[in-house]
C-alpha cells in the first residue's frame, strides 16, 4: 500500500484592481492593501480629484480673502491660457 503525500498548496499573493487594471493593489491577509502599480491615467485622475477643491465658490472666496493667493491664481490662469492656446 502506497502512502499518499499530502498536497501542500501555498496561496500566492492576491491582486485586486478596483478600476479595471489602472491601479493594482496586493490584498494582504489582514484586509489592508498595498499599492503595486498605478497608470499615469489613474495618477492624473487622483490628482484631479485632489485639486477639485481649488475651484468653485469657496475657492473664489478664499482667493478674495488672501490677495497673494488671488495674484498667484491670476498668474496661473494667464500661463494656462498661453499654453493651452498654443496646443
């Protein structure tokens, strides 16, 4: 009679992507995730989300309250238009 060897399987890492492959995380056993890779598109979308607070009525009020901020914003808009018009 032959003894059967137990098959030992080790689970490899589990990778998840909540946005269809643009951002890839390694799922840890404790439920946390570690960023493995993020495409430029995903990075740009994340930055756009973070910068969204820089526009809107609250941002305009803040620029009105702080003249230096308003001056910097106006300079940014001029440079933006120069670059954007030449594209």
